[in-house]
């Protein structure tokens, strides 16, 4: 009877299908990290220092705008930039227990609206002030702080009747809110009378995914020019 050839067992790769190109201090990177941690998505990390020529070249090759985060899908051979697009892509191709964008069209539109709100009207003024400080370029800080005051007022009103920004569940809007409010508060503390805004912020920073992101950022906080505004409990 002829020998039966040995069957070589299939090798199953344990390498994550995703790599996130990011920096632990960057607020927009926090937004994507929170979404990844919320659903326990497996991924590798690649810290990018845009001050290093090699890192900058690597990021530019994936996304010529040269802004992080960018996530690489090794299975589909795709590089996905822009935080909101990344989170939508994760929901589509790497879904977890909690969808970051609801299936219902109207609910999803609300999530997208408040996601853009935090990116443009909270993160935007913060970045303008920080970049102005770092580069020495002229920045009307009074104007940017006025934008934050308007945003705070809107959030205070909205959160009077809800736990999360859009609907009953944590969503992409909350992923955007957490880092935006964290850094905004270092430049303009929340008004004492805005109890709903303060309560919402506390719910955010107690969320395990958010807490993990802040803990990972802790070694880099000294690089943030307004580190004096970060509460001691986060340092």
C-alpha cells in the first residue's frame, strides 16, 4: 500500500489586517482610536513623527496631503484617510458589537452632523490656536475662543435631554466629541453653569475606550504647548 503524503497544516496568519498610522498626542487620531477600541478591532500601530523626513515621506506616499491618521487595510490593499471616512470604513468592513453609524438613515445623518460639528467648530478653533502658537503665525485667539463659547452653549442645550450626542448609544459623534472637548477645555474651561456639558464630558472620559486613549497619550502630553491646562487627574 503506497504511503499517504503528509498533509501540511494551513498556516493561519495572526497579523492584524489593519495598520493605523498616527501619533498618540493628536486629537484626530484619538477619534479613530476610540472607535477601534470601542469594538475591540485588531490593528497594528505605526507612530508617525512628521518632523522626521522618513516618516513624513511614508505618510505622504499613502496620503499626499500628509495628515494623519491614515489606516491601511492590508487585505484590500487600500489606504483610508480622514477620520470620519475611516470610521465609516471600519463599520462597513470591520464591524463590531456597536455600530458607530446607525443603520437608520435619519439617525445616521444626525451622527454625521454632530461629528462634523465637533471636528469643525470645536477641534477647528483649538487647532487654530495651537498651530498659531507653534508656528508664530497670527491667530485671533479671541475670535477662536468665541467660536468655542458658541459650541459650548449648543452642547449644553443639546445634552439636557440625552446621555450621548446622537441617540441612546455611543456613536461616531461621541468619538469626535471626546478629544475635541478634552483639548478645548485646556484653552477655555467649561463654564461652571454648564452642568450638562460637564456631565457629558465626565461620561466621555470615564468610557474605557476614551480612558485608554488618554492613558496612551499621557507620556506625550509634555509636548502639548498648553499642557498646563490639562487637569492633574489626566497626567
